[in-house]
């Protein structure tokens, strides 16, 4: 996939490069425990600057999604599902990302997903893949 790459800054570096080691890194306040996304240098809850990245298990559920039919940049294959994913282990954190490796009609609100990464130059773009539900169950 082609497209614009994010600018790496002090506050977001761990998020965009954690995929090199297979980890989805989420900023967290060491003072009050709040997970912070998008990453920031200070906690919006308590104001502490004691913020550091913590590895997420990368599992979550699709909170909402859309099927994008517009090729916003050259080389972007359409259509593709774009989802808002609520992470299981970071309450309140939702990440917008593509859902890959599945049929468009298999994407559903509430479906369980697992993070994966697409390496592009010096960043690792988080994407999500559907998790197969146990026999007789859907989503989570």
C-alpha cells in the first residue's frame, strides 16, 4: 500500500515504531494509569508528564467501521474496510485502522480483531485482522 507516512515525533515514536518488534505501543500515564491515544507528552486526566509507552496485547473489537471506496492516494487499492477498534486492555482507547485479510462482508461491529503491522520505510502501520470465533460464537 502506498500513501503518506506519519511524522515521527517524541510523543508518537513508540506507537509508529513498536511494530518492528510486533508490539502495539500505547502511551500511558504512570501517575494515574490512564491510557492515552493519540499519544501525548502529558496526561489529559491528571496533567502528569510521567507518560511512557506500554505494550498492548493488540486485541480488541470493532466499535464501528466503513467501507472506503475512494482511492485517496495513488496505488491505494479500494474498496477496503476502515474500522475504529476498541482495545481490550486499554479502556477508552480506540484506534482507527484498516481491517485486512478478509472479505468485505465479514467485517462486523463487535467482531474480535488482532493487530498486525505493515512496515513502510521507518514506520509500522497498525492494521487489524479478524480473529476466528470459537465454534458457534460470533464476535466476542
